[in-house]
C-alpha cells in the first residue's frame, strides 16, 4: 500500500504504525502525530490522510488543546441544563377561531406532530376546521 502513497504520507503512515505497535495501553494519539497529519491536509484530501494513517476524520478536526476526556465531562455537565430548559414553539397570540365546518362536539381533540429532526408537539385542542389545523401544523413544521 505504501507504493501508491506519496513519500511524506507514507512516512507519516509508518510513524502511526510505529506508535500503535509500541504503545502498551489505550492512549490518546500523540499531539505531534496529529499535528503532522493536519499539516498534510494542505496537500492531500482528508479521506486520503485518514485512510493512510487509519484515523477518523473527527480526530483531525479537533483543536489541538482539547482532550477527549475533557470534552466528555463538559458534555456530561451540560446535559442537565439542556434537559431542564427545552425549546418550545411559540404560538401566535390567540385569535378567535372561525366556526368549524363539522358540527361541534364537547370532546377535545388530541393533535400530535413530529418533525424529521425529532421535535414533537402534542396538543389537546377543541375541534378545529381544516384551515385552522393546516395553519397550526404548517407553523410548527416550518419552525
């Protein structure tokens, strides 16, 4: 495989292989190897460098000073804040609804909408006509 690689990329590939063969436990990739791979991105595509060095593209995009363990703790610390403060869709101010085309009943309707990104909206509303339902649904799905 080294025959088809440029000389500088083949040399970096050998450095990564040497590091992998000499380490005794799982450890992060040394920053000097990552930095050498990042410098080759100026001449070669990300996929070529990653394939030659057996790297995931995300490892080349990470800033040099960020440690993966630090990132995990930061994400874990921020999770409760994300759970306690969800985003909500703002409905326009209440306007008088037009008379429904179907006969009104005393029972309420349950409307459940879900967007492709996973956002869900569940409402218990009085019976509405098709125009009102359409504007409510389109407003949620556009946001």
